[in-house]
C-alpha cells in the first residue's frame, strides 16, 4: 500500500545531535499514513538505529491492531559514559520541539514520565503514580497479565494458581508481577541484569518491589534467596513466561527449550526470527508483543485526567484481553502463528484507514 511496506524501511529517520550537551539520538517514524506518529524514548549506552527502527515497526503493529490512527515511531538516546543526564535530556527535548506536530513521545527503557514534563506542566494520568508504582508501568503490566489470562483461557485454563516467570524486574516487570500476584497467580522467578531469583513456592512480590526501591537491579543480591545467573530464568518450568527486557531474547534455539505454556511479552520485539514457528510447533502460545504490552498505548489514548487509576487499569485489561482472544481465534482459524494473524489484522486496518 502507498506509504507503508511491512517488509521495507521506515519512512523517516532523524538524528538529533548536540555535541556540546553530549546528545546523540535517533528518532524513527515508521510510516506517513497518519499525520501523527508516537512512541517512547529509550535511553541506553548501546541503543542502535536498527533496534529503534524495529521498535517503531512494533508500534505500527500495535496502533493498527487496536484501531488507533497513529503511525508507529520510537526514539533512542545513546547515553555516553560520564554524560550529564539532565543536560542531555534537556537538549533532546529542545531538538524535538520542531517535530511536536508529527512526533509524540514519552517514557521507555531508561526514561521516566518526569523527563517529558516541563516546570508547571499539568501531570497527566500516564505520569502519575498509583500505590507506589507509575501508572505507565502498571498499565503495561496489567495488559500483559490480561493477555496471559486470555491465552490460558484459550487453552481452557485459569490464571489463578498459574506460575509466572518474569524476565526483567524493571518498570513493566514490577507492574506485571504485582498484577499477576493480585490475580492469584504465583510468580516463581524474576530476573534483572544482576541475576535471577527462583522459588517454585512463589516469590514475595511486594517484598521484591521494596528491595528494588532500595537497591535497583542489585535487589537479587539482597533477597533471602541466593541469586542465580540471569539466564537460568528461561529454564524455569512455568505456565506463563514474560520476556520483559531487550529485543530478540527468544531465539529459535531458546524457543526449543522453554518449559512454559504461554509467552506474554512485556518487552517489544522479543521474538527473534523463526522463534514463533518453533513455539507454535511445540504447542506454546506465543502472544504477539504488540498485543500483550499495549497497556501504555491505551493509557495515553483513552484515559481521562479525572478517571480513577483503578478504572483505567480495568479498561486496559478488557481491551487487551479482547484483542488477545481475537488474535488467537484468527490464528487457530487460519492455521498460522498468533504474530502472523495479528499482523494480518493490523494490515487490514492500515489498508482501510491509511488512505482517509
């Protein structure tokens, strides 16, 4: 279709730079079918143009699958050793000002809601906290929980009592862990860059969140359990695996060894090439990342500033659960993987709405 090739490069790649401030960034706008593009900004020392382009494509699938007339986009800031975070982010916001009419952004890996608000700006729902966690993190985490519940229901199984392993106990991982635990699931493993914690009887999620508040990723060294190598998380038998860190963590080789029933991603682009086909052949339900982790999109697009956090999260769960059920039904009917089915549904939306 004009303006979007699902196998082609993005429409626009911009490189905001300010040598004096230490800013080296990339903004990728995936297509030009809609006037506005949106996606988060991640801050990491090793973020690449290729990674950001893949994440922008994932945002395209996400918006289209859920029926939002917004183009996918993403941004990355390469944070240098010894860089001044406040100065770099200030330069980044200044560089984005001329793009405000075409690109909207917010927090992602390494950034926080406050990074995108100016002095005196009203605090929108997505930038607020609820019960000690950020609403943006909770929205995505509750969406992942809802996707996992819908996938288990597709198999005739309940979420209550199910075991869950979560890679990446950061913003989304923490929000998801709380959502799973409060729904009656048992979180049996979590990981950070510093290692993993495993307890088949169930981890104390609230205790781990408190440790994270004090120690960050090194929380695994301060828990009552001995820390294990982080990669051991993927060997833990569980009902639901939540990949929640960097892209392409689930390779073909890893997909052949996972001991789970459902994969419900918190991270973007977690499946490497061929992994979904391997999982499908093994009978493992691999929920598309852009279906499961869309809670933040719904929070930005539909939440009213006067709405209660609980009502926001409940609606997000309903939207993600319904989309997951629709995708899994389409996959079963077409004899394809859930990712292929979801992309077909998203392409249908872009074909109908892109020319309007």
